[in-house]
C-alpha cells in the first residue's frame, strides 16, 4: 500500500518535473526564434538604411516614373461575415466547379470556397450588374467596411511618391477619388462621373467558413468594371510621356481586360496602343510589367504578343509565376497552386520563365528590333522575396531591393511602419537549396548574411549559350496578425523597383 503511494508520488513528481522542463524548453525555443527574427530584422534594416545613405551621398535626382493604367475604389469587407450575412449556401469544393466568370451566387460561393481553402489570392469578373450592385449594397450595410483608393497603378504611384520619385499616372478618375492621391502625382487622363468599384473579401489565416479553414490570410476580389477594361487612359499617357521622359515606365492593370466581353478586335486594338506606347519610348527608359491573377488563356497569349516582348522587368507572386510558366511552356493556365512554395521550386520556375523569354528574344529580335529582353524578375511570396537580374544589367542594388521589398511586405500586411520582432515570424529554415535539381548548392540565411545573393550561369537555346544572372533571396518577417493583404503586391513590387533604379 505505502509502496504504491510512494510509487504514485514518484510518478507525479516525475510528470511535474517533465512538464517544468518542457515549459522551459518551449520558452527557450521561442526566445531563440525571437532572437533569430531580431537578428534578421537588424540585417534587413541595415541593408535598407545602407541603400538610403548611398542614394543620399550620390545626390541622385528624384527618379522619374510613369505608370498606367486605371483606378478604382476598393470596398473591403470581412469575407466570412459577409457570406454568412448573405446566407449563402456553403458548397462542396471541386476545381471543376470553378467558373472563370461569376454569374450568380452559386458560382460565387463555389469559386470563393476553392480559393479560401487554398489560401490563394483571386480576382473575378461578375458580369451580372444587378447581382454586383446587390452585393455592394449589402456590403455597405455591414457594420465594418473600409473604402480605399484601388487599382494597381494608383497604389504603386503612391508607393513611388513615398520613396521620393517624381510620378506620372495614366488614369481616368472621379472628383471624389483624385484627392486621395498625393498632390505631387501628375495625372494623365480625364475626369469621370463614377469610379469602378472592386469588392474585396478579406480573410485571415485560421478564419473558418463552414467546413473550410483558410491556411493563410488573403483576399478574393469581385468586379464589374465599366471603364478599366478599355484602358481608356493609354493615349493620354502616351501623349504626356512625350515630354516626361521617365527612367521607368510601369504597365499594370491589364487584368481588367480578363474575361471581359469585348466586341471582336477591340481588345487587340487596345493592346496595340499599349505596344505603341512601349515601342515609342527611348531605349534608356526601363519598362516593367506587373502581373496579376489572369485566367483567360487568350488574353495571356495576346500579352505575349503585344506587351511582354517590349518590357525589361516582371513582378508577380507565386501563383502568377506558376501560371505564367504553364502558359509559356505548355500553352495552358493553372488554378491555385501551393501558397507556400519551396525556394528551390520558385527559383527553378523563374529560370524556366527567363529561358523562355531569352529564346524568344534570340529567335525574333532580327525581325523586330524594338524587342527587349527581360532582365529582371521579382517574385514575392509570403515567406520570401526573390529577385533575379541579368548580371551587370541596368538594374542596380538587387540585394538591397530584396531587403526593401521584404520590409515593405511586413509593414504593409501588419499596417505599421515600425517592425516589431514579436509580431513577426520567420518561415524559412537556416539554409535553402538553390534548385530542386540534385546536388544544387545551398545558401545560408544568417546574421552575417540575411539576404543571400549569388551569381550563376543559365543555359539556353539549342547550342547551349549561357548568360550570367544574379539572384537574391530575402526572408520575409511574416506578420502574425495580418491586417490587410489586398494591394500588398503593389507596395512590395514598387518598393523593390524603385530601389533598383
Ligand atoms: C542571439 O543570437 C546571436 C547569434 O546567434 C548571439 O550572438 C546572441 O548572443 C543571441 N542573443 C540572445 C539574447 O540570445
Ligand atoms: C443576375 O442576378 C440577379 C440577382 O441576383 C438574378 O436574379 C439573375 O437571375 C441573374 N442573372 C443571370 C443571367 O444569372
Ligand atoms: C471576420 O470575422 C470573423 C468573426 O466575426 C473573425 O473570426 C475573422 O477573424 C474576421 N476576419 C477578418 C479578416 O477580419
Ligand atoms: C507599409 C506601406 O508601405 N504601406 C503603403 C502602401 O501603399 C499605400 C498607398 O498605395 C500607402 O498608403 C501605404 O502607406
């Protein structure tokens, strides 16, 4: 009897002791993680500060940047609350049910459920104006709603201004929207009575809708645009560019043409205007194309024909990268893919996309001397920023640009200028493989080197020519409590771009 009690006491003692050790161990681990985040943050801030000091010391004049096209008003609401209030039926998820266009409530919930469950960003046209207006009225009646200025071009324009650039924006805007832009931004475009509205359904990591759980914070966007699909400001911008002579011309917002019912030939005619704008710039103006979530293969093919051959740089997220690679290599589009891809896989896809453009350029540059070769690809994911540039090209400071983009990602999603290590987490290991191929070299991410960069040769063509590129990867200090994800890509891409001029 006493032996048994003694024995029990011993066991209890043991478990208390184990629990105690485990608490200390947990505390130790989280302290270590905090230390690592702090160390990386210090490294990233040092790179950002170094670039700022460098530019100050060099007395560089403010860079001139032009950007098109379009603007809209964003109405942001809580996705799960909105759908619950609307009493929409919760559907079963199947990729076969994902409509390219959302015509009714059933298609809305089916497509939303798919992206929500995958934590993937999505943007869809809702051609049914009656339904779209009903949804907007409903959203306006909710307790919490936020109105923002939207559209890739205005958001990037604001970021460029914040980074000290002299900015020209091509957009038609209403009297209500114009004051939301900083006064310094010059606008090429007309005043219109009503702006297009984009309805943004935001969700956080861990938000639950019926049986579905969002693996990460993201957003689903619905629109029913009347102005933006026609890129009405292209000609205005082309005209204004004649006297502006920017260092950088950014093309964005073309996804508004996606799935829009144009009369035959109208879309091509609009894209030819974009092509004309690009080919009429001086050779020393760099061109950047900002990707988006495109679903229509035909539009992507038209972009390949009229726009992409005339740009120097591409910006995109992991979903857009895998979609672009599929289009270039297999002539088809993909739906949502891995929301947190390994660095090795992302870099391999970037190399494949780059090789596709290289080969195209070498095949066709003789027949069309206006063609340009892509010399920069920036991919932003939740966990890291990867920038590849052709070695010794016009793009400078790749390492600092990756650091800058990473800090912007955290500041934007956490909605704070001050990066607090306790509100951030770090999703990468201490080292990563630079390719999924066997025996690929590995890079370390540590206090001595928070943003690893390296040079490598990329082989292309039948005769295996090679070209040297520089690649930099910066870890993102992921915000623990995401406040805003729509528009993050614009801030991130813009801050990386402006750093490289
Ligand atoms: C954090 O880590 C660095 C580098 O590993 C180390 O030198 C430093 O002492 C650590 N600081 C704390 C508070 O643990
Ligand atoms: C458009 O939406 C309205 C309102 O929800 C609906 O009554 C109508 O059937 C829809 N039209 C089409 C073509 O789906
Ligand atoms: C939306 O509201 C639900 C419950 O009201 C909450 O759990 C969720 O975190 C909210 N999501 C966002 C993005 O605010
Ligand atoms: C954190 C951050 O840089 N946020 C900026 C993103 O861009 C918008 C305007 O486009 C600014 O208002 C934010 O300050």
